C-alpha cells in the first residue's frame, strides 16, 4: 500500500480512537444516572410485556435504558441498539395490541426536527421495587 493510501486509513483510525473514550464516558454517565434512579430498589423477575397503564411515565437515560415508572415500581428496559438512545429523542413505539412487549420496535425521532433516527428492539422489562 502506498503512503497516499495509508494516510486516510491512519486518520480514520485516529478519529475512531478519539471517540472511544468519549463513548465510554457517556456509557458510564448513563449507568451512574440509572443507579441513582434505582437507588434503594431491588430487581424482580423480568416480565415480557407492559400494559398501557404501566408505560405512561417514561424516562430515557442516554445510551443506557428506558425506565417506565408505575407507582412504586420502575420497569427498566435496555433495548437493542441502546447506544443510539438519547433523552433528546422521542421514542415512537410500534405496538401490536395493547401491550408493549419484548421484540416490539421503537423508532427514535429528533425532538426538534421530527426527523427519524435509529430503530431498536425492546428486551425484557426488569421491575425494580423498594427493598423491604
């Protein structure tokens, strides 16, 4: 490979290396925020679906999870493609029936422009309740 071909490859590798620490810091920040939200709560058995009443109060934690708050119980879902998840996006759920379930699809829309972004698949919901 000639030098003129190596330079763009080296620049791309350097740019990727520069973003890795920033992504790791964002992941750690999201995990810390989730830990704060769940402070004093313990996980229960995962559930496959949430009915309409359990998913009205949603908090999106960047690059980490969606937390559905139902009274004293918080249901945590870490969808596939979670690295695209941002509080600034509006999640639009593609639901078949009355429940939001594992394997349902979530499309992200930019809050300011309304433009579509990434799509993700929901996983199981982990309920967290206050420790007794």
